[in-house]
C-alpha cells in the first residue's frame, strides 16, 4: 500500500471508531442510532453454522455460490510466501482438514458479509433507487423496484451481493439483487441476526452503536475494516485479521 492509500485507510478506520464513541443514549445527528457488527476471527472455528442459519432464515438458495454470509479459510504454510485461501461451498459444510499441523505456520477463519457501509457505492449506482440506506444505517434492497441490472453487484468492493436466481425458493425475490440485511426483520424487533444466534463461540457480535458491550469490545481490541482505502466506511469491524485479508 502506498503512502496516500495508507493515510486514507488509517483515517477511515480512526474516523469509524471515533464515530461509535457517542455519548450513551444519544442519537447520531439526523438519524436514529445505528448498528455495529463485530467479528472476532480468533474465536471462529469454521463450523459453518452461521452460513446454514442464514440460508434457512432468509430463504437463500441452498445451491453453491448463493450466500448472504460465508466463511473463508486463510492459511500460511511454513517456508512458503503465498497465502492459501479457500471457502468450499462458502463454509456451509465446514472445512476439510487438508493440511497437517507440521505444514501450517498460521491459519484462521474469516466470516464475510455485507459491510453496510456509511458511504455505500451500491446505493450510488442503482438507477431506480431499489438499493437504499435506512435511517438506522442498514443497506437494503427493495425487491419491488429492483430491475436486476447488476450494477450494485459490480459496484460492491466486498463481493457481498448476488442475483437471486429465477428458480429460487422465494417467488417475489427472483432475478433481483440480494444480500445480507443483518436480518433486518429480526433486529427491528429486538432480536439478533440469525448468524449471531447460531455462532457457538461468540465470534459474531451485534448491537446498537451506543451498546456499552459493543463499545467496550471496540475500545479494548485492535480492530480493522476490510478495504478501508475504498472510503466506504464499513460498519463491520474485525478483530484478529492480517492486512492480507481483503
């Protein structure tokens, strides 16, 4: 990363964390208090329960390549410079043990999902306004207006969108853009996203940006966001990842 990109990335991370250190109970200016998603990769065991829970909860097709959330495995082998990354069936079935302990220098699992950016490029490119950001900061797709042009899919730097197939289980969503919504139908009723509920190790954490528990986690750990140089201001924060994770 060159100096300019490094400064942009550092500023994006710093501004994001500072923005979450709001006075308890206050609302961000001009909008309702938003949400934060935290992923601690040190706790993820790659079991795939989050992926399975998401597909069941949100009628995501069971076929490969359709995911609202998925898990990637990052492996550094001893004596090799190249990083190994795989995600068989998005982690739905877990991960086969393809390396011996003697081969591996370091490895961990990285859950991925929509970052619900504060400055989402998907919203900017949508020609019909089907992709939008709610007052509490969640990026959604109105399937009644989506024309399936794929502009938002191409614009997302995180690969978090797909086109819902014509033979998918949900009739109304067919041939429209689909993505993680943080289970908006659940969180607006006070429940946690399905993936968070299914995680057996607490690797996924979710709450309001004035949630004392979430704020404490952000303040007590070194956190990162994916592709900060993009300037999208992601609202998914990671604990324990290296710079190679994109």
